[in-house]
């Protein structure tokens, strides 16, 4: 049974109901020429959580499905010391053929069941480098003990296989997987994402992990990723760096963006200014309902921030001109497209200042049943907006993401 065929295969219980899909294989490298033992499978269940299914729970692999005993522990998979993930850590690694010292790339592996019903790795499918621009190298099927260099201490695996295996996961799920990896492996994988996705993942990683990644990235790449992050998350992350490191990143940003982040970093973490974003949806009073709804439809804007638009006098970049009020999406949906947003303003909403403490911000949300609120300075200029998800993030205890993972793992 080759892993490439196994990945994506449905996992069924004895009654034929789907448990999930196979995403990886967990093996134990024995450190010598002996074939590795297969401990189990990483299975993605309906909630997109990845759980561990021991091979002792697998009764058969046949007809395009893995049949289990039906008893599956739904705790989130946590890789233990001495375990290796085939797709995430082995495929695409460089190995050496012992007979002639040729360098090859591991493309697939096969496993087989012995007489005691234990599973182990039996064969490796490898490919030599091609000659010329369009020629593919020859492929070979070898015994495991005919190659060397597949231990995790050897040159690292290309991130391509792991990236392809998690292509359908959301940023929080990817962050969960990366958190369990070694720092070196985590950075190797993260460098394979584009700036947008890497920014989303950094927003979900624990602060220690995110700081480690930004510190290790090259200066220009770090600045590019910071630019793609939500301003409040970017400011929080920069605040965790040393002053010299933070300033080095800020100097590589566009001046306007750097000024916004410096302003956010000047506020206390548990104040409205420390929680706000400087990029809510901002319109002038002569904008139409049609324009407002088009801005709200932007999929890159969070649902909380898209719940209302903020109407101000020019300039329209924070800090703006005089704040006039907000136009709620529910009201916009009931108006003709040509109506001006200034005609549907809620100007009774008293904004908060950037120094408002977390407790005051929380009471404000509860009192007025809002999901986002405007933040203005002493001159009535809009400087940002706080969304309810940012408030919840600050209300939870420190390192809540780590505690949540530990609870999932029992």
C-alpha cells in the first residue's frame, strides 16, 4: 500500500459511516537499516480537526477505504517524540542510494503488514534528478535499507508535499499544526506560503511562535508580511519584538503604514486604541449606498468590520476629518442604491476615545448590542474601530490558544 494512494482515502467505521479522511502516516524511524514501524494514521474528521487512529484500530484497507473498529479518539493529534510524519516530513527528502552513492528524491513509500498484523515500511519509490530542461529523472523502487539519509537530522524535506496536504485548511487549523513542529521545521514550512497566507497564519500563532518567525525572516520579507496583517495584530506583534527589531521592520514599510502602526503601538494593550484597527470601511458623506455595499462585500474584510461603514469629512485615511456617524449594513440593504450614506447615518452613537479601558469597551458593546464601534480622538477625528472579536481576544487569559490546544489533547 503506497502512501500516495492512502492519503485522501475515506476512513469508515464498521457500519460504513465515514469517520474522516487520511491525511498522513505516523511512523517511527528506528535509526538503522531496519524498516520503520507504522504507528497509525492522521485522520481529518468532519470538523477539520486532525486526530490519531492507531494501526491497531485498522481492520482492513480495501476498495478505496480504510475500515476501522469504530473506536476513534477525537482528541487533536499531537506528534510525540520519536514519531515522523511521512507526508509532512519525509516525502521529497534527498536520500543516497547505498550501492552507487547516487542522490535521489523520495517520492513515495509503501507499507505492508506482517504475520503478526503489525505494519512497517517496506519499499521506497525514488527519482533521480533529470538531465536537461525538460527531462524527468529515472524512477526506482528500492528496499528501505537500500537508501540512507532519511533521518530527520539529514537535509530537510521540501515543503511542497506538506503544503499540498494542507491546502484546504484554514489559517487557524494550519497554525495548530505548525505550533507542534520544531522551530526549524515551522520556519521552513512558513516560508513556502505567500505573504497573504503567512500574515493570516501569524495572526493565529501564539505570540512566542510569531515573534520567532518574524525575527527569522529576511528584513524585506518580514516587512511585506507585516503589511498584509491586520493593523492591530501587526502592532501587537511588533510590540513583542525588541525596539531595534521593530524599528528595522517599520523603516521598510510605506511611511503612512509605519505611522499607523507606531500610533497603535503607543496605546496600552488593554485600551480601545490598543485593540482597534486603523482600516475600517471609511466613506465620505456624498458616497452612495451602492458604493457602501460594494465596499462591504470585500471578502478580505472581517464580518464584524463589515457590519457598518464609517462616514467622515475628508481626509478619508485615519486619522480622518470630522467623524459624522456610522451607516449600518442592515439599514443600507433597505435603501435605494442611489441614496447617499449621509441620509441613513446613525449619529446618535457616541464614539469612544483611544484611551478607553477594556472594561469600558466591553460594557459599550453589551449596552448597544454592536459588533464594532468607532474610536475618535479629542478633535473628533476617526482614528480606528474596535471589533468584538478583538475584545474577546483581549478578555481571554494569556496564551489562551496554547491552553485550548492542551485541553484538546487532554
